[in-house]
C-alpha cells in the first residue's frame, strides 16, 4: 500500500529486528509498542475465525501482531477466508465453467472469479505487514533463532486442516 507521505511504507520495527536490519541511528525514537494479543472481533466468518486462531498466536509470538493490529489482521483473515471459499467454489465448477455468454454472444468471466481475485489483492496488500510473504520472511536472524526457526518451520510445513 502506498505511503500517504509518498514513497515506500515504513517497515515495522519488529520486522526490522527479525531481519537483522534494525539500526539505532535510523530509529524514530520511542515508538508505541503494544504487546497484548488482540481479541478476535465478532462478525468474522467461521473460516476467518479459524485463520485467526491458527495464525494469530504464531504472529504474536514473533512480535508481529499486537492488540492495536486487530482490525488490520481481521481484514486479512476475512480476505483469506473469502479467497478460500471462492477458490473452493471455482474448483467445484471447473475452469471450463468460469465463463458465461451474454445474449449478444460476448463471453464474460463469472463474478466469482472477480471476488476471488479481489480477496487475493487484499491479502497481498496486508501480508507484508505481518511478514506473511516470502520476501518479508527472508533473512530472518534473531536471538533464539532455533526456537523461531522451529515455529516458522511448523507454520510452513506442519500438516494442518483449515476447513
């Protein structure tokens, strides 16, 4: 997402520490660092609630999620749930049925494809804020790296069912 002041958005301090790029001379000074785990908001779909329950504690443990991030993380979880639901529906339909023909003979994509793509765009914009994309995770080197590496490996490779 573009920065309102122009240029690239500021990287969170927690990500800088995880990547080993934090420097005192570039520090803003005292920044607010909320520490509590956010409570899951009501109104999330059941799928989004499962994403919150699965991903939230892991991000909080890495210092990438705090109580002030509740709304942004809720939007990410709901977008992920919407993307998953739309993808499942499209997979059931089969790719040959992703198009409909208008009365004039014009072939157009069904609305479910646009819903899935929009949810993915929202996810893509927000995932860098929580270190959920490969470039945000690259170069992570922190104290107690073995513990974090195991948590990261567990998150990435452990079999889990998000139904």
